[in-house]
């Protein structure tokens, strides 16, 4: 997706700029969601471990 965003930003039409911004927003949301899932999984798995 970052390569596609680069291609979109190099084009002069305004619609491609909007597409690139939307793709960047989707990438940020995906990153936050995966990070949140990893934190939740870590929390759940650490509860089961008896130190």
C-alpha cells in the first residue's frame, strides 16, 4: 500500500491526493488495531502465567 500511495501522490489530479490520504488513514488504523490486539493478547496470556 505505501508504494501505491507514492504512485498516487506523484499524479497531479486532486482525486489521487485524496486516495493517498485515505490510504494513509487506513494504514494508521490498521497499525493501531493490531497494536491494541497485541496488547490485549499479552495481557490475557500473562494472567495465566503463575510467577
